[in-house]
C-alpha cells in the first residue's frame, strides 16, 4: 500500500484499463498493470508476489479457459482502493442462453502510474469448480490441462 493518495479520476481510469486488459484476454498486458513487487492474493492458489510471478500464474490459469468472460456487475472506489464484482462466465456450449457463472469479489490497491500494488480475489473455489464441471458436463471444453485451473477431471 502507498501513503500517496491519487485523484479519483486517475484511479477510475486505471480500473477501466485493468478491466479492458482482462476482457482482451491478453494476460501478459494484464500482468503489466501490476507493480514489480505486487502481491496477488488468490484464495485457491495462494499468494503470488511480483509482476513476473503474476504473469506466469495468470497465463497458466487462463490458458485452459480462454473463452471465460468477466462482466463487472458493480464497482466502488474509496481512495486508492477499488472493490468490484466481476462474474466469472463461461459461454453456453449449446449456443443457447444457459448460464454458467460464479461470483468473485476483487479488491485492488492503486499505486500510481496505472499500476496496482495489491490484488485480492475472494470467491468460493468449490462453487467455481461446480460451475466449470457443470459446463463441461453440458459440452464445454477446456483448452489444455484442466489441472492448471485446479480441476481433477
């Protein structure tokens, strides 16, 4: 965390850049939005420290599910902190309107220069696995190794 307080407009712009990077699926660019010494607390996979470690982990985690989307239901800004709810959404394998999603609360700490010094993702891993397994059982296909995202299939 930083002692510097940044203007709300700067924090808001950095947040929207963070969301756009995730929506693009360019996880290397997403990792670049973290400080060199950033701490990412990922409740299922542990704490990852440092931009390069974050880059390796996010590419590993998202490789099997490149089709996943993350629509933001809401966000709030309090000083340098942003808290938001991005749904973790998989498309209906049948092309219909079946819903395969689980909630996540993400907390970000802004450090200036468009970078984040801390990220924490709070979700229920059992719920996430149940959603992904339901999606697979209805025809969804993992790209690559399902163990990378913690599935034992």
